[in-house]
């Protein structure tokens, strides 16, 4: 049996009953895909994920009604809970007594109270976390990078913008004397995840890293993409907690945990599959893992239908992005050749960043194929 790879000397941060970093066993996490206000379904999913081995389970909270639901969910589970704050950072004060960890996205701190400096908002989150014994995750995502950083790196080095954003938040947290935090830097492409995490870890080897490929899509492709990035990083000692984000029906969400544990077991045993990167050269479908914000339950089915309907284009190097909501959909589909995001009764479609309109769930597949055929024909003509 080969020696497990030596880990970066990260700080230990406690999240309820688990500790992340400092060479401790790597924690596998997941997130609920149910409506947070559906207390029975969400509590059942938390317990399903925890039962499968999730060390931390995340729940999205956007409204005071979500907070009320979270209070009831808290009573129905002993799992370590993390809250995912979207724009409404002030809700942290109400949810912190109910959870063990708060995740905020630096790019989302601009949406509310625009005149208030982001530094003051972080100070508020630190005060709340400190008062209620919570850890913090600074969750940077390629599709929602701090707009100021994105503008500064308009040359296209998204990784530089992401790292700079994470670094300045780490520096502020350090100055505020709050050390119980970890960082995540997620992208939908495995090679970008590798690049951005390696560069960050070289600068801040002390900060525990939460690894994941965002919007990896449906299994098995989503597991392959995640495995490629995580194997590369973990075997180099980078990463203290992981999430495998998969587009799955709610009842099968525990497969994220199983996939994560398998990856960790394989890395520990020296079984690597990094050569699989070559297999990602053709049509790439990225889709979000869905969460409480998903706008139509047909989303998971839609993602599967898109995969089936586009198989004929498998050898073309194009990316189709499928997202579950209007909050993150527009940003997360920016870099795709064809992007779709769900509304309650319609699906928005865009081609190379240009919005083409909103289509009913019945209309969207033929319209998508039309656009895909156009892109393929245009590429052929350009050859
Ligand atoms: S795109 Fe929307 S529905 Fe999908 S995981 Fe992100 S926030 Fe949730």
C-alpha cells in the first residue's frame, strides 16, 4: 500500500463535530437540493447525506421563511450544518445560532446595500460567526467573481481575479483576528480548478481548501471531471474537504457522497485516473447540482434530455451550460457556447453570451438543437 500523500500544513478549523485541515481526514460535504421551506424533505435529505458519510451538509437560505424552516430542520438533525448565503448577508445573524458554518461568496456581497463597503459586511459576518461558534467559508466561484476583480483582469485571466478576491478576503479576516475559515475556488472545468487552487495554495498554504468542480453535471461525466481535478490536487497535498457537485434527483443526492469517498479511497490507495482529461475534448455539458433556488422541478429531467438530444454532436468541442435558476444562471452560463437557465415556466437561452429569448419547456429542446446545428455549421465553414 503506498504512503498517503503528505498534506499542506493548513490550520485546523472546527465545524461542529468535525475538524477541517491540519492533516485531519478529508471531510466529504454536500448540499441539499430541496426547497428549504419544505422542512420534511430537507430534513430527510440532510439525514440521507449525513447517513452516507457527509461531514457537513449545506442548506441555502435566502429569505426569513427559509430561516424559520431552518430552525425546524435543526431540531430534526444532528448533522453539522452549513448555511449558504446568497445576496442577503444580513440573514447570517438569524441563521448563525442554527448552524456550524457560514458560506459567503465575495462576488455576492455587492448586491444589497450597495453603498456599504464590503469590508463592513465581512466584519458583520465575522462578529456573527464569532458570537455563535461558527466557521466561515469564503466561496469564490468562476461565474460570480467580484466585479471589480473581474474588470481588473478583463484580459481573461479569471483565475487571477478569483485568487485576488480570495486573498483580500483572507487578509481582511486575518486582520479582524478571525482564523476559523477555509476557502474554495470553484470552476466548471477541471484544469481551471487545478490551476486556481495550485496558485492559491502556493501563496496561502496555511488556509484549508474546500475543493470541488462546480456544475460538473450528471454522472458519470460529472464524476470523471471532478475526479480529474481532485486527484491532481489531493496527490499534491492540496485540499482538506471536498464536494462532488452532481446533477441528480433529490432521492439520489447521497451518490455525491459515495463518489467523494471513492475518490478519497482511490487517492489514498494510489489509484489515479488523471489521463482521462483527454476524454473531455468533445461536447461538454455542464449543469448545476440544483439547490433550494431551483425554479422548476423539471430541471433535472431537462438536463438529462439535453444530454440525450445532443449526443449526435459528441465530437464537437462546444460547451452547453444548464442552470437551475435565474439568480446564478445568467452569470454561470456566460462562458458557454450555449447557455440555458430555468425560470418557473420557461427556459432562457443564450448563444455565446447573447440572449436569444425565453422558451417553454416543450419548445426548448428543438430550439437548442437548431442553435447547436448553427454553431457546428459555422465552425465547419470557418475551417
Ligand atoms: S444555479 Fe441556481 S439552482 Fe443551480 S445550484 Fe446554483 S443557485 Fe442553485
